[in-house]
């Protein structure tokens, strides 16, 4: 618990008020408005050429049909297809009605995503087969992907991403084709702009004529806000930039930073992501550094500062990747060094190593006939904390007992629902649970204040091992004005945390607020403002000047390019 791992030279009354390096790091996050979005998926052209022929011999003759025999189907079972034709069994059928049975099977296949599959009535002697009609199914195999690559990503890399569809079953399907196209669109430096299906060289195969173009060669953002702490800097600026495809392999190099206006806070991060396999497996390595210094006027002229260095290595893989849903698995290794000092004396030095196994799921669907975007993630984290400072280790042994190995579980659920063309609702639940009755270091605690929690409170207001954050915000879209889009919102936040192993009789604490917001965007610019008010009697305890307030004004503005 973060309040129990503190600076040795500070009085107990001020321990509740001032942040350490673990609190500072949690206050640094990138706004969702600057997140890069992948290009939209193009529709596959040429499907209409595979429509079944519905010719009628116009003779009017009928044949008594006792049953159907279906051949060539491997993806859909006989009993499922025969159920579609049950009303045709035991009846005299014309040639046109026989064609209808084939059309029903073709339609069903295409509804299931096999968009080049077709069923037909082959030449046969129905009388000699005792009224059993054969229906042949051509499910459609992949032929060739004929690529015109106008991007700067190497042809071999893009071609391999398309050919990966064949490794997931040789039958042409929407899921396998969309997966390859979306993985390409997710790759920095390239996007699919055209895809047409054509009959292949061999009977029953389909070729795809595809064209790719370069996506944006770079992206970036500049943001300013007043989300910071008085201890370091209320007013902050952050900026970031990415170079897409620098080495022509679909990689990305990103640099970002955050700077406190009064020079008491800075954070820098460099990351490099790259493809590993054409199936969507990617890797990323990242290094970040954070430095802070507390305003002396708030800590009785003491020189309190700290820093951290973090190295991360991540693997990510799309288990499912389609137009409507995605499921990613991630595995991250983190190594972190953290240090706090007071008047040049080291008071809290520690290292932390952890492994994070995660699943992240998104889906677009209808909820009560309302368009809804679902997001869910679950992460299992296992790590080890090593407190280097002897005094801090002694305090930990007699207090929170965070040193050593630990595990925790983190869960996030969120959705956005369109209630009306002008009204939407965003809700989220964030939950964390420490495992094995072990307290966590402050860097692994759940913090429930700040812009990502109960926003009226500072980031360092409260944190502990176990807890939840619930947020809900309803938006009403206002009429656009000369290209300016804007909307107003009403929000409510509530959160609660408690210690896992309550060695110090620390009580659970709940924070809540309510407020209104205004959000606007014009071309590449965006801005948002919130006025939040405390609900209940839980006072602010972590403000630098010990000033009490009930209402807080937050503003953030930025530009993306």
C-alpha cells in the first residue's frame, strides 16, 4: 500500500499528502483522443460473379423428391443443410424448385461467411436413385493473392500476410480474408485499398486481386492540461511522434514526453514495434524515464525528488481479428528501478520485475437494438519487488510487507452505447485484486484519484491493493457550427480501495464525484473541460497546500497530426 512505503524523514502528518515516484508515474497517461486509428476495411469486389444460376427449363415437369444427398460440404454438416430443405422433401418439384434448394444452401453458406461458395444440381438420373436428389457444393478454395503493392513495406512481407489466410483453412471465408486485410491495415506504413475476387486457374478456386497503398508516414500530437499535482506541476504539456515503417518492414518508432510547466516533472519514452510473423504476431521494446522534484514551499524547504527507469518488452498476437470483433493476447516483461531522495539522502530505492499475461477483447454489436462497442481486458501479473534501502526495508518488514514476490489480477470492462443519434453513454469498470494475501508496492496499487479515476481528487489521493473504479458519462451532441463539432456531458465516478493484508488497520476508503463536461473538436484540434464536485464527506487529503475544496475544474486541449 503506497501510504506505508514512504520517505523516512517526513512527519507522519505529511505522509498522506505528498506523492512519491510511484504516484508520479500513475499520473502520466496518453489521452484517448490522440490514439492512432487503423484505416477502414474495404469491401471485397466481384462477389456478384459467383451468384448461382437460376435457370428454368419451363417444361413444367415435376419429380417426386424423397430426400436430398449433399456432396462436397466440409464446413457445414449434412443435417444442418438438410434442415433448410425439409419443406421440399416428399413433394413433386419442378426444375425451378430444385434450383431453389441449391439457392438456399448457397445463401446459407454466404451468411456464414463463405462468400464464394455455391451449390448446384449436377446432372443425374433422379428416377434411378429412387427420388434422392444430389446437391453438389463448391465451398471455394483459395487460389492466388495477386498483389500490387504501392506501399514502401517490402512486397514479401505484405504478400506473406495475405497468404497467411490459406494457412487457416483453404476454404475462402470472410473471417480468414478479413483477418489478413485487417492485420495489414494494422501494420504501420501500409493499407489495403482494393480487393477483388476472380475465378482461379483451377476449378473451385478463387484468386484475389489486391492493391495496397502507403498509410501516413508519421503521426503525432501535442497536448496541454491542468491534470497535474501542485507538488510537482499542475500545468503540463505532452507531445509524441511516430515514424511509420522506418526500415520498410511495417515497424514503428515512437518518441513521447511529458513536461511540467514549472520544471519539476519530466517523462520521456522511446518505443520500437515490429512484425515477427505474418499471422499478426508483433513485438515491442520500450524504455522510459521519469524525474520529479517536489515544490519546496509545500515540504518545508526540503529537497525531495525521485526518478524511475523502466524497460519493457511486449509480444502481442490477434487470436481473433475481424471487422466486428478482436481478441488479442499480450505478454509483457517489465524491469523497473525507482528511487526517492530527501536532501541528497536516499530514502527509498527499489527494483521491480514483473510478467504480465493479458487478453483484450473488443466487439461491435447490438444491445437492445442499440449500437454498442464492448471492450474487456483481463491481466494476470506476477512479479518481484526488491527494496534496496535498508531503512525502508525495515519499515516494510514491520508494516505492509510488500517486499518479495507478488501476484495480482486486473480487469477492465467498458462499453459505448448509442442511445439516440445525438445521445451516447460510456460506462467502465476497472477492478484489481491482489492474490495470496500479499500487499503490493505502491507502483502496483490501484490509484482511484486523478483523471482516470474519481477526477475531482488528485492522482495521489488514495491507492491500495484491492478495489474498483466505476465511471459513467452521457454525451449529448450539439449542432455543428462551421466545422466545429461539440457535445456536452454529465458524468459520475465512484471508486473504493482497501488493503489486501491489513497489517496497519488501514480502513477502506470510497471516493465519488459528479459533474458536467464540454467536448469539442475542429479538424485536428480537440479540447475538453470538466467541472467535478465531491459526493459525500470524503475530503481531499493530498492537496499540496492542504487546501480543502469541493469542486475542481479540469481542462485539456491538443492537436493531432
